[in-house]
């Protein structure tokens, strides 16, 4: 949790689902938000559209006729509106040098695409999950998790090219257009009509983000376009198949319990490595002098946070600790928990109750935050001044009328440091009496964090080491210890544990 939005219970907000699904146990049931644009076409409009589509435009990147009911201006506007929400939701890696590096490479490749005049943007989001995604209009994001698994600039360029391909081929726009023709309620082609259980599955109402999945044909097309763009930009394309091999290894390392986020949203076509390798061979070019930039790329990663960053908060079983914001809170034992950029969440095992902690922006005081909450349309209830573990607070019960039914719950607004925190717990009215005691115990457990060990915890980071002599990766792990297993070292270096590293080889390890 780094920053938060004020959660509105009284109104269900439709969400624009845009390309990505979560993978780890924490991410699997907790996702993130973007606004939706919903469009319905009546029968007369459908008839005219079908006539119009007999002359659908030819996409300049693919050379194929394409159904596009969304104009380029509308496509760009959707991306522009969604981009700040992505940034606020996921956060950006603070290393401006790394941000500039990725953006410069992306801009250079996009300028060589068939849609160079889009407002292209390339950003690194502060997410440990292996992921990359694109929004309509040219807004592209790589996670620091996927950067940690690349071994060269050429590999990164292959994924940037792939995501550029989704934009130039207008895959999202095509799906939106088909959704309109089918009179689907949401433009992204995913219908959200959650009851309380589904609200929990989407991470609690306004925090829900269900990403759009591309089809395998789209993936093959974007692979081909990614190959085209990296070759145009002067990169050696031969590292591209290694990216797909890496993603498969990440999947295998998860033990079947999850896949890299990029594979969750970009379904893997059959024989992907072999197909791209064959496509590279068919180019019949000598790439020996083309760009790979292995060492330069690894130097860029040196010192980057690896894995979850505990400075943004972390769990010890059901106890959540936040060293930067210096607070702790205890959630009910056995509840599923998740730490997101904008909220900390917990859900009951039966998925019939939720607890959510956020920061109320510009609240000023607990009383002001409580007044704004209880005066929302659809909410009845009131709060009273109190003290929670020595902190000034306002607490109360509420009932809420939503499109999905009646909710009941409790809420606490507590001031700590320069922030006012909202701790909200609720369930369906019929279940509230069974959940009230455990929820209230959690709401009133908010307290200052004073444990010096927790306050001083630091994230793990990548450390790039240059070997002074030949050795196996296993021997390297012994001589240069890491806080992760040698198998994980092999994964992020795209090696096997018994591979021999020649003297002068740069190798990633993970240190505290």
C-alpha cells in the first residue's frame, strides 16, 4: 500500500477491463481498477454498422481488413484517461534513469511502426509480477518483475515490440467493436454484474480490475509485429525465443499454481518458440552485428528492487505492518489478505465479508472524513468520536443500498501522522450479525508500529556481479550468496545451475 482512494460503498462503479490477470496467491483474487466506457447499439444502428462493415478499413500494420467502430481519437482518449489510474493504482519504479531508458527504446521502436503519430508512452510499474501490457492509444507498461527476468536489451525490445504490435494492430479496439456489435454491456467485452462475492473476487468494488485477454491469433500477430519492429530498430532478434522459454520456466517454477501475468493475458500459441525461430531464420539475414546490449542492460538493473517491497507494507500471518506509514493492523485469522498499492484488503473464507483499509485523500480530520462518508447517497448510519490505541478516531455502523443488495458494516476513521485512514468492514445484511464481532475487532486493532525490526526492514535488490574466473552457476551461488535459491538464480539469469560462466560474465544475484 502506497496511496489510496476513498472507497464509495453507495454506488457500484462499472470498470473498464483492460488486459491482465493476477497470478500469485495474493494476486489471484485481488485485482485493480480502471473506469469503463459502456456502449449499447440498438437494432437500427446494428443494421447500419453491418452494412458499413462490408467496407471495413485495412489495418496498416497487419494488412488485414478490420472491424473498428472506435475512432483513433476515441482510442487515444481511452488510453489517456486510463493511464493516470494505472499509475496511481500500480505505482511507478522511482528510478528515473531506468524509466528514461525504457521509454527511449520504446519511443524509438514505436516511431518505426505503422502508427508513429500516436502519443506513445512507455513506463515501468512497481510490480514484482512478470507482466507487460498495453492500453489503447499507445500506453505501454512493463513491470519491474519482467525486467528482472530479461538478460539483454534485445529481449526487452522484443516484448516492447510485441506490446506495440497490440496497439498498431488495434487488437483492443477490435474486441471493443465486436463487443458493441454483440450488445455487450461493457466495451472491453467482460460483463461485471457482481453480487457481494463477485465484488470480493474483483478486490472490493472500486478496486476491481479485470484485464482483457487477447486471443491466440492476436498473440501470433503481435509476435510477428514485435519481430518486425525490433529488426527495424536494429536489434538482433535471436534472443526473442528465449523470452518465451523464460516465461515457460516461470510457469513451471510456480508448480502449476500460477503463470506469469504476461502469459495469463497473452495466451501462449502452440509452438511459439519454434514458430518465431523459423520466422527469424526465414529473414535470411546476418544479425551478428545487430544490437543485443547484454552488459549494458544488466548494469541498468543493478540495485533494482526484486520481489515484493516490504517498505510498502507486508504481512506476518494475519498482522499487517507498514514501515513507511508506521502503522499495523490485525485481520481475522484465516481470512485471505492482499496488499495493493491503494488498499489493504481481507476477505472471509466464505467470501461474504470484506475489510478494506485505505488513506482518505485530503480528509483533514477523522470527523471530516466520517461526515463525507455518512452523507453519501444510499448510506445510512452515523459515527462518534473515540480513541483507538491512543489515536484520535471516529467510528460507527452503517447500512448501504447498492445495485447488488443491502450491505451492513462498520467503519473507523483514524488519524495517524499526516494521514486519515479509513478502515471499512462490511457484509451482506443477512450475514453481518455473524461477521460483526471479528470485523470490529480488526477495525479497532489499528495502532502505531513501534517494532524496530519491522520499521527497519528493507527490500531485496538485484546485485550484478562480474565473475573473475570461470565457474558454474552453482559455484557462483556459493561464492556470491543470495537470499534466493540457486534455482531462482538460474531462472532470472536464464541459465541452468550447472552451466559454466566464463570469466568476465555479468550475473544477477539477489541480496538484502
